[in-house]
C-alpha cells in the first residue's frame, strides 16, 4: 500500500494585513486555500491508496466558512478519485471542552460518501482497517496522559500497522511551538511495532526515529521556519521507502544579510532594495526576510518608512531581522513605534488563542482600541521631548 502523509495545513490562517482585490479576503488566507486545493490535485495525480492527514487541518476550532468549504471541496475531489482519507484532530482544531463541537463533525456529515473519510477527534482513539493495513488514529488529546491511555488500547494487526497522531516527539522537546494543548509524545508511544508513524504538529519535515516522520506544514507559518522543507511525504508501506513530495505553497525567501556598519539610513534602504532586486527569484506574493547586521538604533529609527512600504508592496511580506550594535539579540523590525507593529502582533496573538468568533472580535476591538490610545500617548510624549 502507498500513502501520502500531510499535516498542519492550517486552513483559515491569515496574516500581513494584505487584501486580495478580487475576493476582499486576506491575501495570505486566500493563497493558503488556493495552494491547498492545488496540492490536493497534485496528490490525486500520484494515485496513492490513501491520504493521511496528521492534524491541524484547520487553524482554529471554529473554522471560517471558507475554510470549511475548501476542506469539503478537497474531500469531494479525493472521493471522486477513489482515495480514502484518514485524519486526526490537531491541537489547533480540537474541541477544548465537552461543550464545544468538533469541526470534524461537519466534515463527516458533509461528505458525499462518509465511508471514504475516517476521522479521530474528541479525545478518542480510532482503529481503521483499510486494504491490507490497519491505521491507528490518536488525535491531539486534551490531557497528555490521554496518549498513553489510547496507546494501551491499540489492537495491533498481524499485518501492516500505521500510527497517525499529533504532538511533539520528545526528541524535539527543545523545539516547542508554545501553542495551546501542545503535548510531548512519550518515546515509548513511537513504538517499533508500527510499520510507519505519521506525525503532525512540528512544522519541519523530519524523521525522528526509524519509522516515524513529521511531514511538516504545507505552508510557512512563521519566519522561524525559513530553512525548513515544506510539502508532503510519499510512503510505501511495503518497502518502507519514504520520499519528499513538492507541493504548492507560498514561497519564503531570505534576501541575505546587509552589513550596516557605517551605513546611513538611506544606504540601508538602498541595500534592502538591491537585495530584493538581486535575489533572482519571484518575490511577488512571496514572504521575504532580510537581516540588518550591526545597525545602530538611531539609524534604525531613521529608515524611510515610505520607501520600505513601497518595497513591501512588491511582496506578500518583508520582515527586517535586526542585529543592533547596542543589542546583539535579534529582533524583528516592522514599520510602527520603533519597528514593531503592535496592532498586528496583538491581532495575531488573539487569533492563536482560538477564541469563539464573537469573543475574538470583541477582544480584538477592545484591545486594539487600548493599544492605539497608548501608542498615541507615546508619540505625544516623544514629540514633547523633542
């Protein structure tokens, strides 16, 4: 049997405050939907016997309408191609209380042929026999001990056994994502009794033990992932061969490092522009980063914001990673209040907390109003000091 292993598609993720002029939707969010469906079409062309998704299909437990319709569209295409789907809930899209409905209930009810979709959610282990293989689906658990309880209930087959679960392998515990309900997977759960273990949660594509792999996220979800491989994995359960699959995703580029020692603010901006022009890669709708090494804080504050906006408009986003001469730590510099866009950062933080839609809107509205007031007073204080 041959399968494709995906994870962490995060449908509904939005960022960068850019709008798609055709749909009026956040451009980052729109690209994730488009790339996901294009990836599904490419997977269908590979004709696997099954598609395994190891968690975080959605970015939040109460997905946006477009996230639902995109997922249902993908499932319909896979079902029409005769490709079964096996899926577990990840920490982003798991119900946190008994009173919260799982988003996977909608998918299970919305599929045209429910027998082609097998989902484990609501903290329950599920055993699925498919062809000559048995898939053991353990979703992200509300409590860490839930994994051990589920594992102890596993009924191994005498044939091929595949574990699908979502969590952080203990070997990667120093690479925590610090997200809600992030649990460490006991090394004994990653048992050699499984022929293959399909993992989700860690966004890099990596093998953690002989039979266990993270496929990684389909998209770059933050700048810390800039060196990581994105895509999926093609797995031959008979031979044990595992190979990378290149799938559509929004590119992320490093534009290099600029030695800012002795440069004026104008020269730094010119250097950023030259770096963008010299990359030789298509930066339109790409996420880009450039490192400013050895820049003085005074020079940093003097960068021409209008020129930076013009450069950013050529990309989906441009992040300036700063190593200041008077502070060797790395910071990310944007275009407000000495480099940090507090409003955007606050909105992203709220989105990561997975509040109910009404609560999220209220917290964003109230919080941003307070932040804008504080920022205005800060700027008034700076002006008075001058």
